[in-house]
C-alpha cells in the first residue's frame, strides 16, 4: 500500500534533547523523505533549537516553533495541532524525541489511520512491551490505564501513551481551546473526546523503550492532575459538556 507520507506531519516537543535531536531528525528523514517534521522547542538552554535550525537550512520539510519557556507537553502539542490544521496535513503524529517511540513504527500507525480517525501506539495490547522501566513506573502507568478505562469506559488499553496518529477529522472534532490537561492525562483527554464524538479509535502494538540519553522532564504533580482530571472529564460528559 502506498501511504500518504507527504500529507503527514510528525510533531516532536523538545526540552533539552541535545543528546537525541540530531539523530532523531536524521532517522525520521532517512525513513520517510517526504514527511514533514515540526519541533516545538521550549527554549532549551542546551542548544537543541540551534541543531534544528542547522538542519532547516537544507531541509524544507523541517519546521520549528519556539516558545519562551518550558510550558508543558500538552500545550506544546496543542500549538502544533493548530499549526497543522492551518496547513494541508491530513495525518498528524505525536512522538517523543528520546527514541522511546521507534520512528520505524510511524508507518504502522499511518497504515492503521487509513481505517480509523485516531490511532494509538499501544504498550498494553497483546501483552506488555516496555523496555527498561523500573517496576514502580510500570505499575503506576498500568494502574493509571485501568483506572482511566474504568472511569471513562473508553475501550483503549494504553490511555496515556504518547505515540499517536490523529487524522484531520479527529483533530477538527476537538475544541482545542477547551483542553484542560497538560501532563500524561492530556493523552487520555484527547482520546476520550475523539471517542465520545463517535469516531473510530484503534490501537496498534508498539514497543516502548525507556530513554537511554538525556533525562525525563515530567514532574510528580502530573499524577494528581491525572487522578482528578479523569473524574472531571467523566463529569463533563455526564453534563453533556465534553467538547
Ligand atoms: N516543548 C516541550 N517539550 C517537552 C516538555 N516536557 C517534556 N518534553 C518533551 O516531551 C517528550 C517526552 O518527555 P520525557 O521527558 O521523555 O517524558 P517521559 O518519557 O514521560 O519521562 C520529550 O521529547 C521531551 O523533550 C515541555 O515542557 N515542553
Ligand atoms: Mg521519555
């Protein structure tokens, strides 16, 4: 099957990814020369933006949006989604810069997106595939996925995964100005909203590798955000106000 790579945009938010960014750009365009890549850069002190700009001199499919400080993953993606919708993209990917998500699997998600509006790269269907996470973290993530599935009823196993492909239709179904979450639960919020509109949400098995280089940027507060926002979103839906 020929896949529409030229209509696809990968969004990667970055904060201090100097150890990964050069290799990531080369890997993405090595695999998919026609794809577009948008980096949402939050003023990393380590010079991540300079590496991106260097590549941009010779690559017209590479783009950057620079923000003034570390404003969080959720708002980074929302900025990227708005940018994508203003342009001709039909498929919009979320992916991390730390190689936790294997760029070689972009094609698997894109293939599945030909028959669904939202595709989630799933660590938790057909077994559990996470390499190099401490047991604590795996337990937390797995319990979070059970909890969110229980509260919302969404038929998705990996509710907080961040390797995804949205079709234009899925993004247009969400009111991007009304998204309330910014941490891990941002992912569930979007899944829940797309699914609640009656659109098709599907999971594709992926392998998740813990980062080898650089450090995690996610703080502890987002666990509380996750717990309460799931209940809040369920309540919004009950009141007919989930949009
Ligand atoms: N622009 C931006 N990117 C971020 C921010 N926080 C994390 N990231 C990026 O989001 C991706 C996932 O973050 P990471 O630290 O690996 O989280 P973890 O995998 O949950 O430990 C990476 O590409 C980070 O560079 C942020 O506040 N702003
Ligand atoms: Mg990571």
